[in-house]
């Protein structure tokens, strides 16, 4: 992102965007036309809100061991906004052994001091549906996750996990790249 010829991306701590613009405000299942392009082009944390923002009491970190999910975990651990809230570190799997390994890795990354406010959960099923159902059932205010970690070609052929979450979520979403 450029302003007056200088790069301002490095000065953005968190970019806050509305998930749906005026053209989509009544459509709960589509995202604003510029949102995906902004997310793909910037490499800063982006908080997407789709209603009036309130301070979160619980956060879900969608964790899969990728660099961007590790960034999400680190941000939730280090940001003062998240210091006193309950954290749910969730991995959706098809392989129980891999799930245990990843959740143990997340546990180690958090460290002893953060464990008392953290819940580690392994879910099975289709990832988007499983995460959103868990978020709803647990009354979680905010989801944090990595975003668009694959190429546009792969996303076009197989569908983008991030785009599916964006189009279906009813809660604020914190994306990291």
C-alpha cells in the first residue's frame, strides 16, 4: 500500500475492515468486492468485522501448523487485547496422531504462563463447517487464522478455505499472512 510514494504498510499494526460494503450489507454470504484483493495484497494483520465490534471474551485460533497459523497464535499470545480472554486452539483433522502432534506443538509455543487460559481442541469433519459450528456452540466472539496461504491457481481449482470462512462467518475474523 503506497501513500505519497512511501510505503505505509510497515506502519500498520492491524488493519480493520468491514467484511461487507454497501453493495453486500444485506447479503450475509458474500464479501465486499475489494476485501479479498486487500487481504491478498497486504501482509499485515487484518481484522474483518461484519457488525458492531465488541471486545472479545473468547478467541478461536484455527491452527494447522502453517507459518500463518503460528503467527495467529503468537499475535493472540502477545497482544494486550487478548491478555485476559479465553483462547481455543482448534485443529480440524482426519488423522488423530497428526492432530495430537500439532496441538502439542501449539501448547509448546504458548508456554506455561498462557496454558491456564487455553483450551486445545481436535475436531473431525469438513474444516469450515467444523470450525464455525464449534465457534457458535462455544459462544466464541472472534476467530484468528492464517489467510490465503496457497496460490490463486490452487484456490481457483480447489476453492479457498479463507474465502469459504469469509463468506460464512457471522463473527469478526482476524487474518494473518
